[in-house]
C-alpha cells in the first residue's frame, strides 16, 4: 500500500467522521489534519520500531496532545479533536478479517486477528489515558 | 445568587436535562460530573454531589440553611457522538459558570439545544466520504471506495429509519450488518472486479464500536471504573452482534455462489 495514498485517505476518512459527528465548519480542517498526522506518525514509528502496539500507543498519545492544544486554542472540548484524530488508528480491518476467518473456520488466523484488534484498541486507549493522566497530575500540582 | 425553593428545584431539573443531553452527545462521564458540579456551585449551592454512570445521573444539592434536594434520572444513551450539540452545551455551561443565567432562561436555552439537529445531508456526505476513504485506506480500489460510499448512504438511511423504532443497539447492529453484508456480498458476486472485504471494511468503520471500546478502557484507566466496565460490556456485545450479522451474511452469500 502506497503510504502517500494511505495518508491522504486518512485525512479524508477523518474529515468524513468529523462531518458525520457534526463538527463545526471552522474546526474541520484542524480535526482532519490530526487524523492525517497521527496516521503518518503511526506509519513512521511502525517502520522504525516494527511494533504496531508501540506505534499505535505513540500515535494515540500524540493525537491527544494535539487535540488538547487545539482545544485550549479554540476554547472547546478536547473530544471534538481527539476523536477524528484517532479514527485512522481504529483497527477496522483486523476486526473484519478476524470475523471472516472465523466464518471460513480458520480459527488460528481468526484468533491472531482477533487479538491484534484488542491489542490495538488497548494501545489507543492507553495512549490517550497516558496523556490525560499526565495533564491531570500537572493541573493538580498547580492548584 | 439567591434562589427561591422552587427555582432551586427547577435548576436541579435543568441540570439533569443538561447531563442527559451531554451523555447523549457522547460526552465523557467525568466531564458530565465536572460540568454539573461547577454549575451547582455557580448557582450558589453550598454543596453539589453528582454521580454519573452511562445509565443514571443522580444529583444532590444543598443550599445554605436548607434541606438537600436530590433527583435521579434514568438515561438511555448509546454513546454516539454529536459534536454539534456537544459544543453548544459546552458554550452554554461555560457561560453559566461565569455569569449564571436566570433559571428559566437556562431551561429554555437547553430546550433550544435539544431541538437542534445537524442537517441530514451533512451526515450522509460525511458517512459516504468516511466509508470511501477507509475502503481505499485499507487497500481497496477507487471502485471499492465508491461501492462502500453507496452502502454508507444505505447505512445512514437505515439508521435514520430504524433509529426511530425502539430497537436496542445490539439488535439494531445485527439487523444492519446482516443487510449490508448481504448487499455487498451480492454486488461483489455480480461484479467480480470489486473486493468484498475492502468494501465491507470501509462500511464497518462506520459501525464498529471502536471508539466506544476505546473510551471504555480509557474510563477505567482514569478511575471511572463502573462507567468503563458498563461501556466495555456494552460495546463488546455490540461488536459481537455486528460480527454475527456479517457472518450470517457471508455464510448466505457463500452458500449461494
């Protein structure tokens, strides 16, 4: 798969979700850029570290920082930006292949894809929570 | 700000309404608790206790020298995101914390937000674009993308139509994935140039509770254990329903061709 095509597709995929969720027009560009950047980072790190889990964790953490900064800047909730940014990381294809192999009674492959799906979902959640926990510590120390 | 007793109870009612709307737009439970507590303080409550999980909001408010007021509301939300209303609620609650609106105005502002809806054509366009992009993203051709976009429109219309019936989310996912799986399977059987897997993956991205699952794990990691557990169990059931629908469709298509 050509990385440039994929990164462009990530941009439009995030844009599609931002529209679907009813994001305001002036937030559309920064939100979709978040999706594109997070996928670009994922590809780069996966290439360097050859660990999808770590790459996904880092890309998700990056998305959360990006969303936090934008939310501060635009005085709006972080959710508006973090969700479009992590959308390309959501393991839709491994979930599908897990199901498809299960239908074809190839249980070993189904299990492999199934556990990959859960692993990536966990990586996304852990990346986000890591940043949120750091922020919480920071604000508590200030107050 | 001094409120009469009846204003206090009407404020409590508005706060429940705001909490319900927030959850309905996909706001985090911790955020809902935080917003409602601040709102209570802004209106002069000496103490505001808010407890939120995805299916219940309970608020207890105490004004100086008076008996506490407590109300609970049962919530039915499926964790879907609606940034359009979420942002309006955010603006409203921020404004109220700085300069509280009179209680009756707060109520009418909330009703106005509740009535607002994002336009259907934006939702249709967004879903089609998302399905197209993700079909291509996961290695499909332009044609696979276009087919995924067409089925995304069908998903949206089904959601609009079936959403009005009282079908629960699991049953809804089962029906919708069965229909979409059959449609895509038949189309790919008739047009062998199309890749059924890529088209379905594009459309699955619209349906999988990946975000719900992520949010559930995140809730648990940041300490909202009950909410996280409830959401995780729900989203796993939704994913199983979705997978079952697709699996039945794939089996039928395989048996036919």
